């Protein structure tokens, strides 16, 4: 994120290192460094996620049926019933997502190769460097964007149709909000009691009850968070997360 923001500011000329702001040194050197670093990060994610992407591709090639490795909706990599949301997306949609993600990995490797060949700011800004570096960068980003949209849309539909089975993210945010609100209320009450010594102190039973309620709410929130990330683990694995 930091490097991406740094790259963006250099791209638009939001810097005071030299003039003209969009074509001067040391701005050009730092601009090339930031985009090279971003490409290394993208290549790393494409590499660590590629085995899982290929595994899903092989699984989806099995198709439907009653054999051991069926890829029917609701069955995991071993053909067993599962509650992981990724496996409840239709086969055709999962095939599309995995197809574009594998293309994302391949085009990212080509993008990385172009950045190695045209390694300097000068080389990447003249033909043919400007063509190959920008072409594969755009193709890689487009494949990732299409795959991300297809996957996110399918999962959102499932969460909307089966909210109890696959809780929407908004439910987690609401649960977190309730827990934080309870913490703030208890903190506010404690502060007010400390500031006003003339008031009758709160009974120990009330304080203990508040603590128990807070612990129950915290436990409920932690269980929801654990359940959510366990549920989306195969989905995040496709992105190297």
C-alpha cells in the first residue's frame, strides 16, 4: 500500500525533488524503483497462489458425478460435503474464476520478464519497452479484476440467499460495533464514577454482570470472526492470502 501510494504520487508529479515534476531525476529513479518493487510483490502473490489455483483447476476438470473427487457444488477437493463458501459457487462460475486467475499468474510472469528486460526508466519509456511493460501490466490487472468480480459477486449472492449459513460481512461489522459500544459504555461509566465521589458507587454485582456481558459479547464476536475466516479460507487462498 505504501509503495503503491508512493508510485501514484510520483506518477502525477506530486513531489518536490526536482522539476519538471513528471520527468526529472531523482524522481525518475524513484518512480522506476517503486514500480519494479510493486511488480515483485505482484509476482510473489501470483507465485504463492498458483499451486492452489492449479489444484482447483484440476479438481474442476473432474466434473460432476458420484466419483471420489467430484466438483459438484457443496463438495470439497476430496468430494466431501463442506461449508466453505468457495465450493458452493457453481462449477461454471468457479471454472471462469480459476481460468482468469491462472491467466493473471501467466501474464504477471510476462510482465515481470518485461520489467527485467526493460529495467530502467529510459528503457521502459521508449518503444518497444513502453509497449511490452504496459501491455502485460494491463492484461494482468484485467484478469485479476475480472476474476475478483466474478468471485465476489457469486459469494455475495450466496450470502444474500443463505444469510445464516454464510453470514454477510455486514453482520460481522455489526457484531464488532456492538462489542466496541459495550466497551465504551463500561469505560464511560467507570470514568464518571471516578470523577464524582459523592455519588453512591455502583454495586459489585452490577459491575460483575457488566463484565460477564462483555465477555459473552467478546466470545461471540471472536467465534464469528474465526468462523468467517475459516469459511473463506479457500477463497482467500486463490489470492495468496
